[in-house]
C-alpha cells in the first residue's frame, strides 16, 4: 500500500481485549484518512455481539474494503476416533459431556462457531478455552483436546491434525478432499474469519473510495496473493459497500448465536 499510495504506512499494534483497544483508538481518531484500522471479524462483528455496551459503533466505521475472507476448518486430534463430521456428532451424542471442544478463548470467533455448530447439531460438549489459537492447536496435537475450529491449514497439510470439514460455502482448492460443513449436513454453520481496512467515523467516502481503488490494485499482485495464502488466508477484493453489507450480516448472525447459546465474554 505504501508504494501504491505514495505514502509511508506505519503499523501500530494496539494489542489487547481481542482487538477492542485498537478499534476504540481508531474510532476516536481524526477522520482525515491518515489513521486506518486493519479490522477483523472480532472487532466488527463478534465483540459487538458479546458486548453491546462497547464504546464504539462498528457500523459507524467508514469501510474501505476486504483484505481477506477465510473459512475456518473443523479439525480433530489425530487421536480422536471420528473421521467425519457425522461420526463426530454421533460420538458426541453417544458420549454426552465427554467431547472436548477447544477454542482460542471465550468470545473468540472459533468459540462462537462452536456455539453455532452446537445449536445446529444438538451435541453436548465441553468448551475448553485456551489463551489463543496456538495453545489450543498444540493441545489438539497432544491429544489434550478433541476438536476445534481454526485456520490451521499448514497443520492439516503436515498431518499434525485431521480436517473434518471447512466452514465456507465451497471447498478449498488447496484442500480439495475436505468437504464443506454444508455437505456434511449443516449448511447453517458457515463461518469466515475476515480482515478489512476501515476508517474512523466521519471519514469522507470519496477518500475511502480512493483507498479502496489502491487496495484492490494490491489484490492483483501475485506477491500479495502468495503472502496471504502462506498465512492461511484467502485474499478477497471488494467495494466499500460490499464489505459494509457483509459486515452487517455477520453482526446480525453472531448476535443471534450469542442470544440463543447464552455465550458470555470473559
């Protein structure tokens, strides 16, 4: 983006609270186009669903556009007996309260995806939150947890974990043997981890549109495409309006899941 815009981009990591601190910082920034938020599903849809009294309105951010939109994988420990989603559901129903469903933390997207899957499948499982996705995956590999939702494509390719399904509407070309969760009988359990650029409330739409043009130009770069895929992310370009509409639908979905499941933040 620095090369395309002709202006240096400085990344300032405002870590903490699942992205909440960074989102609040950008929400208060001057709407001059010089401060942007590299947003994700958490700050745009999940945190607002879990914590309706947060200090920023996610719908007030001025959208620039998608950066990526990546389905999660439902993965299992190599030690877990189920080889398919149907076998997983059957195991959970035959062994109520025995299945350990890991996540990267209470209120994370993998946690809410589990809650959605639990609602749709009717299974009884134990949610085991870890302090991030990496510890959760490590526990899965060690056989300390049974299954989880995450983006860990490299671990699937290496054989460290077994992929049962992908939560997108289509199969991943790089994992063609992994069925969609819809093919497994649960089409409502769609869940993607998206990233996007958004600007502070009040940012002129014309400025956001110019940034969108450069962002979409970046998407045409083979280097950018390869780099994103190396992180397990699926690059996606869009107009500002397309991202705004998608984000609104995601907020509605996760508000419904939180209400029905009773999920609460830590």
